[in-house]
């Protein structure tokens, strides 16, 4: 090779090194998650490389993830984060595949928008894929919240009594956040008594009615009209004056049910172990839907009060043998 060839070869290597350095800088610096995975013979996914943004999302470093199998990360849900059908689709179609899926991180409701593409075989001969992922949890949470508001509104208009409404609301709330232990507490303004018309708990039965000022956490939420999120840290701090009724919970979250007429009660969720922890975002979410829930309860209470009034009137008329009458002036007839 003459000097010209050597110089050209050296120049080409410098260009390639510069391009590689630029791509490496992009890979390491962008806030979007990306990496390379390899489909193993036993249909697991091997993390060949993952950028810092991807590692940070999983709460790990790149060194901790590279060379690991997806199945070793402790992810949950369908496929446990492997997403095999989408990888096979990209492999057989030769086209990029885009999809949305829950991240599978334990205790998280995060969702990802993922695009992956087959880039050829690795040194082992197994197919490799590039992937890019973006966190779309906020959008998915907003979609679920709007859907929940619509469902609550529809439940308020549906036939049925208050208990049926509470069961429906429990199911709707459970689609937004963990609600295995959930109850509704209402206040009677005339007597200042709390009642628990809907109470689902893995340890305790529904409490008996009690005065609003009995020092309970539910009473505090209703009396002050303010949400309350208690964790092991806050429970031992500023809320020591409040009394916990029943089995002590790990986390306790209550939000007031407010209407134009005032606070009519509260929604409460609680957890007893570390598998479910409530955060400020859960409090914000429950507050957001609580207004619609309060309006639904108020409407159903009004319907039940009207039906009760009609039944009492019918009974009073029956006992008095009076009935109700109508005079038709045109036909000069009287109907009872």
C-alpha cells in the first residue's frame, strides 16, 4: 500500500471513530431509553446494551443491566417484560414494530411506548434488536382518569341503590390505584354522626356509627375538608392526636367528598404491607375523581329520599283511606 492508500485508510478510520464517538455520545446523553437486545434460544431477551436513561428508569446502572436477561429483572405482568410477540413480529416482518405496554415494574403503574426493529444476528447467530422507549405514564393515567369520570357519571344515572353505586365506584377506583381495602364514610349533618355504608377490608368488619368529633382519621378528613395521606413517617409525627380505628395500616389515604352543599363524607383506601404503598400522586388522583363521586352519591341520595317520600305518602294515604284524586273538567269525571 502506498502513502496515498495509507493516508486514505487512516482518514477513513478517523471518520469512523468520530461517527462512533458521536453516536456513543447520543446513546449515553439522550433522555430517551434505548438499547440492544438479543433473542435467546429459549425465547428470553438478553440485554446487550442499555443507555443510562433506560437503566435509570429501572432504578439500576448500565453495568448492572448489561448481559442480564429480562427474566432476571423481576418484572411482572404478561410476558414479564419480554414482549416476545412484538419481537417475533419485527423479526418476521422486517419492519419496525411500535406498541404500548405496562412496564411491569413491581408496584408501579408506569407505561411505555416502545419501538423495536430487527438489526440482524449477533455473534451467537441469534437475532438482535434495537429498541427505543418513552415513558407515557402521565398520558395513560390521564386517559384512565377521564374514563373513570365518565364511568362514575354513568353509574350515577343508572338504576340501582346507593350500595350498588358504592360497589361500582369501588371497581372504578380499583382501576386507577390499588383499592383492595376501600371504604366510604358519610356524615349525617343533623346528628353529626359518621356511618360506613360501604366497607371492604381484609381484616376488619365495618365500624359502628360514631360521632364526627370522635378523633378518627375519617372524621378529621371530613371536618377539615382536607385530604390526608399517612405513611409510617407521618403517622408518628403531626397526626399523633388522631385515633386509628381497627387494624393499624401501613399507609392510609382519605379524601373528602365535597359538593356545593358541603362535605358529605370521605373516600378511604389503605394498605397493610409493603406490596402497596400510596404516594402523593395517588392522593392527587383520588382528589381529582372525588368531586364526581360526591356528585354521584348526592344524586343517588336525592333519588332514594324521593322514593322514600313517595312510599311514605302512599302509606299515609292508604291508612287515611284518602288516596289522591284528579278532577277532569272537560269530561266532568273524578278519578282516584
